[in-house]
C-alpha cells in the first residue's frame, strides 16, 4: 500500500485544497481521498492517461465507473498522480459477479484500438509494468519467458520461483493453437471490483492487455481459485466462454510467470497456483 501522501503542488494543480487527504484501504489500494476525489500514484504515465481517457466516456450497463478528475490545466496525470471521482464500495468474494463484470466490460471495450504502449518490449531498469508485460507474453510466445530473458530478467533462484517455472513449462506443452480475436481487456479485475450492497459493481481503473476477452475472464477465475477462496465449480460455471480450457491454461501460465519474475512474490502464493494447475490439467 502506498503511504506517500500527495504533495501540496499536486493538490494545488488538481484544485483539491479544501479537504485534507485521507488514506484509503483495500477499496482503493494506495489511494488518498480528498473530498469526493481519490488521488493515486500511477505505475506508468502512459497507461494511466490512457485509462483516464477511456473511462471518461465509457458506458457499461450495470457497472459504475470512476471518472477521471482532470487537473486545472486539463491533465490526467500530474507528477505521477492521477485523480478520479470517488465511488463507494470494497472488494468482496463475489467471484461470479466479477466474471460477469468482465463480460460486460469487454463487450464495451471490444471496439477500442490497441494502445501503442502495449507493443513495447520490457527493458531495464525493470518496473512492475515490465514484469507483467513479460509474464503476459510468456503464456503466448513459442518459448515461455523468452521475452523476460531478452529483457535481462534473471531466472528465479528461490525454490518456489523455480517450481513455478517448472509448472509453467509443463503447461506450455499442453497449449494448442487458438483463433480468437484479441481486443483491449482489463487484466486485473480480481480484487479491484468494488461492491456496495445492492448497488451495481464498480471499477476504478482499466489495466489494459491485448488478449481475447475470455482470457481476461479466465484470469479472474484463476485468481479467485488461487487466492480468493472460490469453489472448484467456478471453472465449470463459466465453461461456455470461448476456448475456455486453453484460456484457463494461458491465464494460469500468466500468473505462474508473474510469480517467477516478480521480486516481491512470496512462497505463500504458490500453493493456490498449484491448485489451479491441477484443475487446469483436468480440463485438458
């Protein structure tokens, strides 16, 4: 969680000086509420500005979307901070509803053009964005982790990291060609969809990937099974998604690659992924 308070010049540029910043919890990880606006540090300026521009006019039936709050000079991002209108809620283990959010959202984002920054390859010094980019490509490229190695990311040395690489390579041998169209999808919905009683679910950001819509739904299911306490039947309930076994396979490979590459990955995250790998292998 970000503990860095928004500096005065950022507050001034967004015109947010009437209320003191209040640090928020799980509902807006790293966010600071200032009146009816939330300020958040961004990991990547281009992605933050893109997300803001999309959310400014995006409409999805049955979904609350945090709209960007522009600075007084019109910018979306100021000194690494973005501002969004506050929406109420917190993450809850309503896993099927999150998958439904994915379906509704991606029907609306299907017409968006591919952002140019998604074509860029990771390069040192590596940021979190580079790690997730390399992990995403590991699930699709002919040789898993080829992009990571080309970018100078070393092989994991911890026992759990090495185990995740072995599981990743095993799953890679089970891949089959798929012919699904890629589109802009939100690749990090688990734990970020906000619920507030009977109100429509809400999202505060769009983390863009260029993949099939059913892959993004599979990432939600993988995360829910690995770390959210979801029941095994969650996989079956969404089996009408396109190329579901192969999308679950690639979503699991993606998360295994993140575990192998991310410097803050912990051994405690691996047992949940092992559970997912076992379920995926039964599907194939």
